């Protein structure tokens, strides 16, 4: 990339069920937090925050254009305010693009969702095509079940290897005070949990419902250096669509993620991700996905995701720790997931990740995904 | 802006209230193919896709996922943006940003709405309303524009007939637009006879439910000049969202349209909008709104637009070329509507609007997107630098 975009502040809520809090209150807390960290305010003369980009979902809020109604509560009133209705990583990418286009210098990016207000599988059923997918009752978990089946069948990935991902991430999550599903479970616990969508068991699926929000401020290189002495730079971005119709792809592979990763690596000049990256925060809505996405991201060859976890490469202390934060399996809301992955990378690169810190982290990768069986991927690389 | 950008191709569907012959992806593909043909490009040339539709009016969660493969978007980078009524406007802004970064050659902006499959009224009724009190009362775009129209009568001294005259003018323009949905051959009597929904809004004053799509291609300067001999330059764009403005203590008539236009005019050195801009495509979801929008865009003094309308000074070949396409009261595929405004404005600049082409040279054209209770996106296009 010609210019660099800096992330100058991040804030996250605790990820739990916020039955007694309106989503606007959650939003205000994270937004005020990043504004306090940077001393920036909403301004229309170019001396503060120029624009807002949000990630949220109408169907989960039950309101058409939900963000239109919530933005002003944080002070984003009478100003540019866009909403990306996808995984939050894509909102970060668009925020960065607003800066790279030269149209804005300082952009607030927020991700918010209240899963507890809605039935996730009902909404996701509405995300399948009208003609076929919706009528046979498919949702994203059922689609993931089919993908897991195909992936395990084609490459001999074992249920134990998938269960290891859950154990690793929930163990990592114990060092993350913001997640509430991090506990000391064993492989047996995972393999004995209820079957949800064969071969996926309950503990292999991202806990639901979880509510929360994340905010961050992006700035052009010049401004970022003035705002903070610890900017984290976005060095590469890539995204890619795959087929919607599950039968049109080989679900055991993730071609769209390969393209998205290559696009980001090319921008960032990364040739060997395992050697060059110090950590990755990957969106595993289900356990097998961390293995499959690791293949797509080039952390190992095709079909080698199982060996990768067996070798311990992706554990804390391994060559490339994946999801030191505990990942989605420790309980992170969908949609917020992507921006939260970026936020976790920022904390790591600033050396502020507390008990989950990867020592000496200089380069990190954040990944977000949307759609059934990973239809739309987004990869963002970051550097200290 | 890092790079100058230009629109190199546009395409839209023939808009209809129902399209039971196609599904959403097929509908969208019609417009994508039209835009590609217009630019003489193929999907191979497209290196980024921005999509938008107002989800709830489609009745589909993440409809982009279903739509993308149909027109050949598999393997392309892209994403969907959505902000209810302004969806098309913010999506255009996103496409402009991606093109202006200089990192992509041909950015495809794809917008649509298929309202025969979703619950449009539900989507619109819930658009940006507080679940605590606004959605508990019958507050919808109809009541919103009734409130505005009522205030307009009160402040300007016009009569209900002036809204009817405005509707007839809109219909006369739409009659000349091959893509418009409602071409009714209206007379003032017909409009005044139509049922009152919420006074002074009558049935014929409100925009229809529409199935339709609008697509354009935008490129950085060098590429744009390669693609077309008639690039339409994007001079500036500005999004003004206010969210729950109606509930704010501030004067509710303080318009985002006025503020947005003033911001863009200032940045682009426009001092006399009616002189400096030769065609206007403004998102007016109800016919009375067009009068107030004319004033807020700055083509006439406050509370005088109705007189100009009465005197017949507004129209395709008139002093004030406001909504030559027939506008939104004739055609409203919500998510696509702001993009269609941009497409129509671009066609006016190119001189390719056909029967509804304004007769004079259009050096600059203004397009807007409206949504919620008063959200606006303002887009200024120009013929040359």
C-alpha cells in the first residue's frame, strides 16, 4: 500500500449477555473510551473524528437501518456515518479505505450487536437463498456441519483434532478478562457434548447468545503519529466472495480465503506468513474452521490443519499462536467478531494484552468471515 | 482525494412493482450486464464490488451473499453496505472511496431492491425508529412526510393543490423515462381524487413499492479515460446522517439536505446552485417533499418553490431542471434509488438521457439519497475538469 493507516485507539466491552443494558449504552461506553484515549471529538472542521463506519445487523436488532438510529447516541450526529452490514473486519477495511482515498483523515469504526435480542438460527435461515436453502431449513450452523463433514472426510481431520482447537482457545481465553466462556474443558468434554449438526457438537460451536461492542479509531499516517506514540499500522487488506450455493464449492477447501489472504499478503509484502507473523486472530465460528482457515491463510498446506494443531504450532508459545484471545469459541458476538480480532491484534502489538500477550509481537493478522461455510472472507495484516 | 475518479458505465433495470419472472440475483444481473455493456467491460475487468440493498425490504439476511455469484462476483473482493434509505448513497460513497484510493481499476457499485419478496412496509416502518416509542405509534414515511407537508402548507401559504401540481409534473417527466415504474398520465383532478393516507399526503403522493436494480462502474482518472470517451467525474460526495433527529431538541426542520449541499457547494466553489448546476436528481419519497427539497438544495428562496411549480417553471426543459427522470414518486427500489439518481445525473451529463434529456449542456449535476427521518447523501458530478 502506498500510504499507511494507523489504528490509534481500541476499546472493547465485556462479551456477555447484556439483558439490562440497551445497545446504545454499550455503544456509548466503547466510543467514549476511544475518544478519551485520543482526546478526539466529532468535528466537522477536520480537527477531530471526520467519519464513522459501523458494523451491525438489522435483523439482529429488529430495526431497519438500525445504525441510523444509534449513531447519534454516541455523538455521530449530522455527519458522515456509514454502516457495513457484514462482519466487522470489513468495516475496518472500509474505514481504512476512507483514509486511503483521502476523503477522510480520522475515522471511528464501531461494531455492535445484541445476539440475545434475537434467534440466531432463524435469522441465519433468512440468509439462505429463497428457492432451496431456506426451505430445507439450512442455517449457518447446519452449513458448517456439512463443511465439517466434508473437511474431515476429504483430509482425514479427526474429531479429536477439532476438539483440541476448543480446548486450546478456551484455555487461552482464561487470560482474557472480557470473555465469559473460557474454562478448563477437556477433549473428552468436547467429544461428549451434545451433537448439534453432525459432526459438530455443542462445544465446538461459538457460544450464543453473546452481546457486546468494539470501537477503534483509524487515522492517516501523519495524524496517527500525532495522536499516539503507539500507532499500529494496517499494512494489508484482502477480501473475497465465494459461491453461495454450497454444492458449487468443495467445502473442504476455502478458495475465497486463499484469494483474500494473497491480496493482503501482496499489499503487506508478506511471503512466509508463519515465519513473518507473530500471531493471528482468526474467526472460528466452529472449531474445525480454525484448522481450515489456517490452511487458507497459508499457515500450512491443504489438509494439514490437523497436523498444525497436533504440532502445537498455533498454541501459546508455538511458532504462530492463533487466537491468544480465546477466539470466538470463548464467546464473542458475530459481526463484532472481525473488528474484535483486529482490536486484539492491536493490543498484542502495543504489548498491552496482559496475560495473553505474545512476547515481542511485531506483526499480526486478523481475519473475519461472513456467510454460510465461510462465503466472504476478510484478512487484515497489522504491524507495530 | 488521492485520485480523481469518474463513472465509466451505468445500467438499470426497467422498474416494476412485481418481478415474479426473476429472483433477486437475476434481477440484479440485468442491471450489472447493462452497466458492463455501457462501459464495454466484462466482469473480468472488475476488481472490486460494493453491494447494497435495504435488507428488510428484501426479506433476506445478507442478500449480497445470494446475489454475488449470479453476476460473476465469485472470487472478487467486495462487501455490502446498508443504511436503509440512503443505502445506495453510502454504497456509492464506498465505491468512490475504493476507486479514489488508486488501488483498484474498475469498482462496481451494485444496488437493488426486490420488494415483491420482502415486507417492504415493515422495513420502512422500522427504518431508524426507536423501539421505545416511535415504533409504538404509527410513525412511518407517510406520517413523516405528512408532518413535513403540513408544515410546508403552514409556512409557505401554498394549498393542497400545489402538491397535486407537483405530482403531475413528476408524472409528466416519468412518462418520458423508459425505465420509470409509474407512468400514469395524471391530471390534477386524478391526484386530488386519490385517497388521503395521512392528510395532506394522498395515495398518489407517495412513492411506490418497486423491484429494480441500479449499477455503475467507477474508476480512477487514468483508467476512466481508457474505458470511455464520456467519463462523468465525481467532484465530491458527502454523507449527513442524523439518526434520531426527530427526537432531538434541535429544530426538526434543520435540514441535512441543506447542510449537506452547503458543505459540498463550499468545497466545490458553487455560489449559485441554479446557475452552476444544470440538472438535479433529488430523492423525494413524496411529492410535497420536492418543493421543500428545491428550496433546501438552493435553487429558490425558502417557501417559494410552490409558486415556481404553479408557474410551470420546473421540468425537463424548464428553468429549473429538477428530477427530469420523474424521480422517486415514480420509481423507488429503496436500496437502489440513490444509485439511480446518480445514474440519471450521469446520463444527463453525458447527454444520453434520451427523451428526458434536458435541452441545455449539463456541466454539473447533483444527485442525492434520502433515508430514515432526514438522512442525506449528496453527490456532485461534473462533465469535465
